[in-house]
């Protein structure tokens, strides 16, 4: 069937294209390579030296991030990525000391654990 296209828009939140025609809207879903999306997560600076901000970049939009101490204690939970830049900016609380920490990134595509160090 041939469709007379009257409008075309990418929806980054639903990860699909909307195509407007004479008879209504057509939704075209986009398949994303889940492995490469989770594999491209980057934490910086790592190690954190004298800084009180950690950035977790290249996170899928639907993700949630939890921060754990090496002991397994939950430090921060349900951190949400910025919808435009795909990153979480975590302000390190003053009571957090030097050590190894883990960021658990959970999304519809799976989970990924990333480690980082804080040096005060």
C-alpha cells in the first residue's frame, strides 16, 4: 500500500517514528542493539579525585541507576538519566568516604554493573 506522507517525526522517548498520512498515524518501531547500548556506559571521572560529582554517561533513557558501596550497602537509588544527554549526574554526599563503589544500571535491555573509585 502506498501512503501519502504528510508528516514524519522521531519520538526518542518511545524510540519510534510516527508517520502521518491521510488516513491517520503509522507507528514504526526502531530496534536497538541492546548489548552495545549497555556496553557503552561510561563513568567519569574514575577515579574521583577531590571532586564531588560522578557522571554516568551513555545510559538508555528507560534506565534506573543504584549506587552501592563495596560492602553491598545501598548509597543512592533510582537515579534517572537526563532524557536529552542520557547521563546521570550524582552529587556525592559529604559522608561518603574513599573506596570502591558500584553503579547498577537497570533497563528494559538488562543490567550492567560498573565500578568506580572515590579518593578523598
